[in-house]
């Protein structure tokens, strides 16, 4: 999904952000061309001709970043509510009982849930789909652990 950034330094140029993917971060585009990241920042030429530094600030749970242009921080979408963040992060608790495999399954589920909550679906659909994703993560965890135990061999008691 691409979201347009409104900023006074970019009135004649189209500045957009492509949201983060499951295994990649967000991308900054200027007039449809991907801007290369250099040391965590993007250097672009503003309408005035001056070079401007842009940063994309995002977390793993929310695919839509905040944008820092110079000293201005811009939110291109309304922030998720605290209870939405809590719901999205629930699968990460699998790391406590499932170790690395549980953390992996829970992390992927949390990432997918974040994308679901940024969609245009109704609240009921968001929570329902997210619950299905969480259930799928638990099933995937059980399958992966079972396969791992079969390949490595369960310890004898």
C-alpha cells in the first residue's frame, strides 16, 4: 500500500511511503522512484533545491511508519489504539512457552495481525481474522515442534 506524504517542502514533488512487508521494511518513493537508504536516512532534494534528510520510524507491529522530515514528525495514518497494539502483540507471548519456534510463529502472526488492523475491514472482521491468524500460529507451532522432535528424536525418559 502506498500512502502520500503531505509536507510544505514537497508540494511540486510526489512523496509517498510504501508500507512495510512481512520480511522487509517500508520504502520511501519520490515521484514514483524508490529512494536509497543511507545510514538509516534518506537524502532527497526538496522543492527549494536544498537537500533534506528523511527518516521512517516504524515498529514491527505497525506496517505504517511515522515520517521525520528535518525536525517535523508526520503521521500519515492515525495511530493504533493501545488495545489494538495489545491484541496484535498477544502472539509474541508464544516465545515464553515455545522458545525460538514459538517466537518465530508468534512474531509472524503479530506482523500479519498488524497488517490486518491497518486494512479497511470492520472492527469485527479485524479481530476475527486476527484471532484466526493467532490460532494458525499455534497450529503451525505444534506442527513445527512435532516435525522437529521427529527429525531430532525425542529424549528417552
